[in-house]
């Protein structure tokens, strides 16, 4: 037989008792045919106040029913005993202590194996029954009308019950939930995570509150929705675990608002990032690369920055409806970098784009072009060639966006964006962000463009003013170099000159106009012309510098440094005068390289300062090295240290002069140096 309180089912499985009857405190009373008490339960003792020994054998009506209902109860008892029909009702009873309690009765007739008749009465306190009824009614009403989805799962995580709200949320009728697991009803949710959380709640009893999940249900299979899920363990009055109750609140609107807010935050961050990352230099190519790097991967998987070739050349460009566009690719950036060259024009390549292409339309109309969902028919309008269209298809391009680069009312080119890995197509928000990035970058690109044009103009002017001299002149073998400043700065006014004079003499000049740009280059050209004119008069070097000083004073307050030397191959001497310039280096066989000790003098343009001439001996094979300060000066090192480095490079075996020029520039000139360099080396030849 089964253990007390644990009856045996047909499957021979133990079933734990419910605590409901204990909550109600149902009392059992059995009466014989005469109405005397023959059985009296412990609950009856508590309900009526009479212990069993006092109640047994007594007429039940006298100890259980109030006097005013005695006749009615006796009649009802007789009817039950005669007809066998059950009866239910509520009567006030008088307890042993004299108090009155309203009691709910259920009466029915019993027969034993001998045919004797008995009456069974089941009794419960009416207030307790009514409270339970109210609780059940309230729970039923709340569950049925709640806008929150509610579900009860058993210990195997199978649905036991669901409310109408959950039916609507899941799009599955209630009867199709019962007995099935979550994955069988709504498979497109994060089922494994939900079931793992439910098992933890079953095991620990700690509720799970506001677990966020995202997915799709049969109610709305085409839209992703979000829910807040809370889980609680259910237990009966004895503490036995019955299962898990869950509440499911649709938070899709809140989720979308949060996603949109996060996207807006990322957009603001990207714009702020662009403000600091784009335009760090005045290099056109670098600025374009910075724009592409900001766009990938935050906004696109693939980005290209293209400029109209006419714009790069400094001309305005207008396109007619049927005109192609000559476009220079300045920068290409992709999240999948190895595949970029196959589908895009290489940077610095100029290509002709037909009028039917979307990027051509973008720069012609100065309006963005967006293809939200790219189809096969769109690719020939995105790619410049059939081959490139096929490569874009292989890459999985599914969304395309081109925005014009506009600065100061002029269309410079376009920013092209494509998505391959990111499955979300471009949206209107993406378009706004791309236009903002393009607007900010276009100003920086335009600045770099104008700077580069101005720099190229100055550099062209300066190179046109520098001499081209024969390798051998007046008994000297000569080599020279001019190295422009780094691309972040304008060109300067450094120059050199080799001037043949009468009687086999040769003038060697190196100078540096302070400042940069076209003005410095123009001043340099005027000083070089003046130097050539004065040199033809065969003036003493100091005297020549005095004339240049007065000329420089009249050139808009210009200042320049200069070393002027005249080599006389007959006397084997060189007369040198210095106007605030770094001293030349002399190399002689059998001696370490040295810096000539010359009076420094004042720069040209200061005025009123005397210059002096120093004579140095030069034998065949001796070399003089003239240079401007851009070769040796840096912000990180003392000048003496750099001059020593120059002498160290000049020490050693005799090399060809061209090789020495290259060695000095490659070793001493820093890539980020903001000054240009003029270098002149002369070697005395053996007399014929």
C-alpha cells in the first residue's frame, strides 16, 4: 500500500498531495440514519470546537446547527437520506464556545456493504471558501485580461497554460501550446538561453526579472520584435516545485527607440571622430584616405573617395547630361582589404566614367544617389566595367550610396559607399550621416587641393629659377641637389648657383630666403638674378654681399642668408664671404673633414653691417660642401650634434659627388622637416 499522503496512480508513480484542502480546512462528519455522529475528523474538532469524544454519539443537529435553522436542517437531512440526492448550502453554526460561524456544507448519502445508510457531511468555513473564490476569480480575470503574456511551464518546461495575451504575442492558439516546449511553439527566439534561464529558476528558486530577448514569432514573422521576460518558480503549500511561471512584455517600441538612440549616438561619435581625424595634414591624398578610413567599417564595408580630374588640376568642372566624367581615385578602403583592387580603380588612376554611371550622375547633379537594395541590373550602373560589375557581385554588394563632395559651392567629386558584410541596407539616416561626413571632408579636401596647387606653382617657379650647370666648370667638378620641404609645408626660398667668371674663375653660391611660398621663391629669383649680375663685375665676395644686402632691404623687408665663394684655379685659392649662413665644409686628403672658420656676418636685408672675405687654399682633389640649414637643423637635436653628423658622413673614402649628394640627403634630411634643402658640392680637378 502507498505511504500516507502519497496515493499510487495507475502508473505506480507517487503523486504529492495538493495543499488546497489544507488551506480550506475541510471537515468530515459521518452521521447514522438517526442523525447521530459516528465519525468526527480533526478538522471538525477545529471548525465546531467539540473534541471527538464529546461529539461522537450526539445528534449532529444539536451541536452543529443554530436553533433557528434546526427544523430546516432536519428536513434537508431527511430528504438526503430518502432520495439520495446531495445537498449544499451555508448555515451559521454555534460553536462550543458560544460563538457563531458561517459554514459551507456539502451533504451526501452513503451505503455500506450491509445496506445501512449514512450521511457524509463536508464542511468548511464560509469566509475561507469565499476568500479562495475571490482569489481564484481575481487571478482568472487578471490572467485573461492582462495585456502581458503569461504562461505556466511544468518542471519539464512544457506549456501547462497560457493567457490570451500570449496567444496574440506568439500568434499560436492556446491549445497548440499545451504540452509542447518553447522551441516547438516559437522556434525563432533565443530558445536555448530561455530554457537555460528557466532551469536555473527551477533549481535555485531565484526569479529572473526583465530578461531581454529579440526574435520573430508566427504573429509577425517578417518583423523582428523584442520582449522583456520574467520567470518565477511555482511551489505548492508544502514547498513542492510545480513549475515556472513567466510574464512576457512586448518591448519592441522601446527596443527600437533604444536602437535608434544608440545609432544616433554612434553617428554623433562618428561625426566628432571625423572632425579630429579628417584634415590632419594638407596632403590631398592623405585627407581622402582619412575620409575613407572614418567611413569604414562604421558606415560602410567599402568606401572610395573620387575627385574630378579637372578639380585636381585646379579647374572648375561642369558636366552635361551626356558627358562622361574623368575621375581620379584618391582613396579606397574596405573591411575586406585584399579584395579591393579587383573591384575598384587604383588610387591616383584617372578613369573615364560614362554618363550612365551613378557616380557620374552624383557629381553632375550634385545630389546623392542611393540604391537601397542592389539587384543584378543595378551593377552595370555602379561599376565602371563589366569585369568590375562581376567582381562586385562576387563580393556580395547589396546596398550602394554615393554622396557629392561639395565645398564653396563647387562639386569636387564623390564619396562612394557599399555594403557587403553588413546585412542592413543603407537608410535615410545613413544618407544624412554620409552627407555630413562628405560636407566636413570636402572643405578639408578643398583646402588640401588649393594648397597643393599653390605649392606646385611655387615649386615649379623655384625649380625654373634654379640653374642647370655642366658637371665640370672652371676646373671644378660640381654636383647639386634641391629637395623641397615636406608636403605639409610650402616650398621655401633655398637656392644655389654655379657662375663661370673670366680668367677661369668660378663663383659658387648657396642662399636661403627666410619664409616660404611663392613670395619666398620670387625673392630668391630676384636675388639670384642680382648675384649673377654682380658676379660678372668680378667684385670681391664681401663687396658683392654688401650690394646684395642693399638690394634685399628693398624687397619688402625680406631676409636671406648666403655664402658667396670665388674659386681661382690658377692661384689654387677660394675667397669666401658669409652673410649669416652655416659654414661650408672642406675635405682634404689626409685630413678629417672640417667646417671652415669664417666670420658669420649678418643676414642680407639687415643693413649697415660690414662683411669680410676669407681666403682658403684648395689643392686638386679638395672638396667644398655648401648647404642650407634644412639639411642639418631639426627640432629634436642640437645644431652642433647635427653638424658633427654631417662631418662624419663626409669622412671616409672618396666617392662620386652625385653619390655623396644622395647620401647626405637620405641620411640627414628628415621626412617631416618643414624646410627645403639646397646642396652644392665642388671638387678641384687636377690641372691639365
